[in-house]
């Protein structure tokens, strides 16, 4: 079924009858997966191991219940078989295979909506001069060897328009020039004929690709040429096209546009400074373009439409295509404020049908159509977040994992593979990174409102996601698979038929209502994400959500003891845990849990049972935590660990708690631990003994404001870290010498508890990769020698002022 659905998804146009049959098949595939999940849940139910009559009685009751449950599942399988047979008969009765073949062979003749960008009047362009001058400097720099320049950015930013203007400005400086568009499925013979026809008389005779390549190479080898390759989609297409464009020393240039960052870099290789990332329009240029299209100028905009116009402009996010399209839509509307407000509210939720809107969606849809199936699924899932939402990357990857979207390849684990998916979507300009780590990896990301509008419309069309932001809107789908509820401050509950919500796999709730949607009946639920702002939340009857893989609650007041019954739970994220101090004892029963994240929580005894844990933070460690410290060393899959250290610093505690901690951390470092964080009061001290391991691959270490205590020479074992934040007793020249040899170090925050007695020096052969440096409380300052820290971008100092 999935193979057939993927085949249908690859088709640009489907007959209405085939589309209806595809939808039925998709819903059946969902139902089959749900049935399998319920059956696997029955198999997973473990017997009661308690001895005596009570245990025997409980196991007997369970077996009786299993018989009933399996009988019910048997009935469901029988019903599904009947539906499948009916669908198969319908396929033959309506001759859908013939329709399928005709859909795959016929090409629908449509006018390319991007064509108009080639013929825009220069007087109507806004914000083009700055980017055009920057590009001209890259193209016309006097260098004689062949240079390739790429313009990269997502659809609708004006790449073609910009390339065409550069072509007009500098094209005449070259002996020969050509401007050729490329498509997602390029016809290389047509492309080469197009180039040849613009530089010489080709005639009407049909030629093979090899002849065309040879002809171009011979003709251009001693010419100064300028060729623009517009809208290239793949490196494979580039590898063929570049065969016809010979390298020479006459100052030839190739300018290309693409939506894919990887394609842009590959085409420009080995040059690394000729990729031009086109930027959205500034606020002033956006207003100029928008108001000119509707009113002729900003001054002529009616006062009652001014504020809503600015809000619409903001939602367009500087995207010229969106500004022009929505301005064209509003131009035929009345100047009624309420009607304009409706347009504003619909951006990001699926704009109304209109020929201009359709053209915009067709342009943006090209990026979506070019995605492989697994990335289409991951991109559609972003419609589970409200507009203007800053998306935490780690949380998104865990949700993809819980949904089963990520498939392991090339030895990477699921989270690493998920990050690979995310980077691919970013390279294709469909997701925008917001904040990055020091190593360049994205921490948060967002989706442009206009791209989100496309994603939402696709997701709703395929019944992938149902978005409800108004309690008065009735949900039309018979079965809801994924549901986003945005309460927007309304107090009334959003209700829907139980049959519609019973199949919900993923539920996101943003905002708060006094009457939240009851979730205890959502037996198919895999993902539950509740963000009620600053309102305290309590979840009841959570034991019924037996399929749950991902649970994130913002500001929970209480975590019930029933949490231990969620045997498939992989992620438990309790952000802003104001009301939780000690987690329930049953939490150690979660054998599949990979990520346990809380602001500040105490774990019960038995954490050693949670062998699947890969991420654990932030756990309180005090004088009652000896068992936890002992069991910690058995969690050998841990990659990320955060502890809040409340152990007083004295000789006894160092020899007991400190020694136990060092043993456990030493073991974890010899396996998978990569990220380690210690928080706590300034009076706390973390012994350096845990760094006795001679081999480990620690990437990030954060110990602040508590003190890192011990022999500084042990810091040598941290040579693999990329980010280091520590507070030590005294920063000395020896400290800087040791840390300066860390070849991978990108970020260093180093604070001294005691005043330094010497002026420290950083020499030219130290800190070769460091980008960020923070030095705290160094009384005598630091001398930086010429050539020191060649890649440093940011430096902070905190200097102790002398009293006299």
C-alpha cells in the first residue's frame, strides 16, 4: 500500500476518481497500522511476577482480558480485509490502472508561472540595486579564470529577477552571452540547443547531446562568455551542463540560481566565496512594493487600512512573490477593513483560492515536489506548529522519531539521522535556522509564514494534519490523524465527535482554556505536546495513553504515579517544572525512555533500570542521592547528562560523593557521554577526578557557577571538546597553555575564583579554531601576541577593579 501511495504522490496531476481512491487507500493504511499497534500492545503486556495466589489471580484475569482483546482485534482485521477487497474490486471495476497509466504518461500543458520574472519592467522593481551591485562585483572582478557564481534562496525571493538584471547590466561586456532556464526534470538536449541558438546560428537540424556539447566546447574555448543557468535543482544536472562550458583564461563567467544550498556550493567548487544568499526585502522596501501595487504609493493608503496592511506585510516576511501576490488579491477586494483582516488571519492557515494565489503556490510547490518521500513527510509535520513559532530542533527531532518518520542509515542513530533530514530541508531553503550553536548546528528554526501556508494546505489536503484555531469551526474529517489546537486565549473548549478524535496519533495544544480537550480517550496517541504558556497543567488518566512515545508538558503541576505504565514512552520533557521536586517512583519502570528532561527534579532509586536513557537532565544531586550516583554509571547509552550539584564541599563529601561521581562519570565517558553539564551554587565544587579516563570523546563540558576542583593537568584529557565553560580556583599561564592546544575548541568561557598574580599571554600557535572567548575576573589582564586566535569572532572580559 505504501509503495502504491508513494507512486501516486510522485504524479503531478491525478484524475479526481484516482485521487478519491488514493485517499481511501491512505486511510486504510492508517487503520492497518493502528490495528497492528493495538495487537503489539497486547503482546507487550508483561505477566505479574509477584509470587503467591495474588500474582496467579492477576495473571489469570490478564489472560481472560487478552482473549477478549484479541477477539476484538480479530474482528477488526476481518473488517480491514473486507475493506481491502472492496477497494481492490473497485480498482478493477473503474479501470483505475488505465487511468493511472494515462496520468503518468500525459503531460499537462501549463504556462510556467516563473516566466513573468524574466520580463519585469525595471521601473517596477524594489530593493534590487543593492543585491545587483553586490553580484556585479562578484561577476566582474577582473579575474581571468572561469568563475561560477551561485544565487541561492527559497522560491519567491526574486532569484530569477535578480539574475536577469545582472545579465542585462554586464552581458554586453562579454563576447557571447546566453540565459537559459532549467527545470526539475531538465531536458539537456533542449538546454544545449537553447545556449547554442543564443550565441550562433544553429538551424533546425536535430542534433545528439554529444554533438551539441562538442560544438559548444569548440566554439567557447577561446571566447569570453557569460551564461546564466536559471533554477537548477540538482548536482547531477550541473555535472552534465558544465561539460559544455569549457574552462578558459578569458574572464568567462557562469551565473546560476538554485533553491538548494548544497547545489550552490557544489557548482561553485573549489571557490568558496561565490555563493550569494539572496535576502528578503527590508521592511521599507516591502512597504514600498506592497503599497505601490495597491494604491500607487504608501501615502495613498486609507488610514483605516494602514495597521492591517503593515501586519500583512510583516506576515509576508520580505518575500517579493508573496507581497505581489497578496497585493494583487487585495487589489480586487473592497476596501473593507474586516475583509482585509480575514486575509491577514488566513496567511499561514491556507489562503483562499485565487488565480494569483494558485500561481504562487505552484512556484513554491516545486520545492515540495522535488523532495524525497521521507522529507515530504517531515516537512508536512511542521504544520503541527502554529505560525511564527520558534521550533526547538531537539524537540522536533524527538517528535519525528516518535512518529516513526526517521529510518537509520549509514551507521547514524535516529537523532543523528533526523538532524541530517533537517539539514537537507534547510539546504533546500524550506526551513530557516534561527539560532545556531557555536559549531554551526541549528538550535531553533522556523518556517516562513508563506511556506507554512503551503505546508498547511498540503497537510490538510492529505488529511495529514487538522489545524483548529477557532472553537466554532466544525471539523469535517471522519478521522483525524494529527491535531493542532490553538486556543488563542479563548475560554470555551473545542469539541469534536469522539469518532473523529479516536484515531489521533499526534496532538499539539498551544494556549490555555479552562476546559481543555479531554485526552484520555485518544488511545492511538503517540505524541502529546502541551504548551499552555504560564498556566499550570495537570494531566489526568494518562495511564490510558498506552501508545504514547513522546510527552512534553510546559509547567506541569503534578506527574501521576501512572506514568510508569506508559511502556513505549521514549521522551518525557517537563519544562518549567515549578511544582515537581521528586519524580514518582514508577518512572524507573520506563524501560524504553531515551530522553528525560526537566528543569530541576529528583529521581527515585532504581534509575539503573532505565537502560535506554540517552539524555538525562537536570537532576538534583544532594546528600540523599548516593544511590543515584552509584546507579548512574550503569546508564552506558547516555550521551547528554545535566546535574544540579548541592553537595557541600568538604573532605568527607569529596571522598564519598565525589569519589562515587568520578567512578560513574569515568565509566560513562568510556562509552557514549558527549555533553556534560553541572549547575549549582558557587560554594559547590566538582572534583576533577572524573577526567582520569585517558580516552573519551567529550564534546561539551559546562561547570558553572560551581567550582571545578583539582589538578589542572587533568584538563589535558578534554582535548576533544568543542565548547568548554568552567570556573576554576586560579587561571594560570599553564592553564592557557593546556587549553590552547585543544584543536577542536570553538567556545571557551574561563573564570578564575582567585586573582591571577601574573599577566597572562596567548601566543600565536594557540587556540587555532576558537571563535568565542569569555575571560572572567582576571586582575592583571591578558597579552595577545600577533597571530593568536586567528578565527576569534567574539571576546568578553570581566575585570576585577582594584580598590585603590
